[in-house]
C-alpha cells in the first residue's frame, strides 16, 4: 500500500506489517490544508516509511507551540505526508477505500456539525493531550 500525490511523482510506501493509528482532525488548519471539513492521517514511525520523489515542505506552529510540517508535491501540490515536532511519527495520507477508519477524532470544537466519524472510539474537543 502507498500514499501518493495526484501526478504520482511523490510516493510513500507504507509497511504491510504495521497497523497505524488513524486520526480524523477537525482543526481549521487541517480544513484549510485539505479543502475539506477534516483531515485524516495514519501515524507511522518515520523510519518504517520509504519516501520517493521530491517534496516541498512548509512548517507551521501548532497551538501547543510545536511544529507541523507538510510535505507536498512541487508539481501538483498534493499533500502526501506530514511530520510533527511533538511526536516521533510521520503521518501518511492514504487514498484507499479499504484502509481502516479513524479510531480517534480530534479538534471537535471546530468540527462541522453535519460531520460524524462513526469509527472513532475516542473524541477530543481539542488535541488528545
């Protein structure tokens, strides 16, 4: 399984033997990043990923003062993965209908009222911490 940009030039090969934590984030930064009411990502250890192709990066500060770096394709602009300063994981964005649903829903204070994440076992008004 992999994550890739729209034009296919930036890819992340995901390990088959690791079950990631999948999270839905309703923060306004993820809404702006995705053009959607929420973003979904799967947390993996960065060392477990194989990244091929060139990425352009942009970093923003999080509400907790950490860093959130988006890595996107310089050709088509698709966000493929991101890294955070507060966790040792990288996050891969995956477009696969068989991938598991989110088990955690965060930043629900800014969740669109009509959005429901039925697979989420844990719900947080802000981040999980």
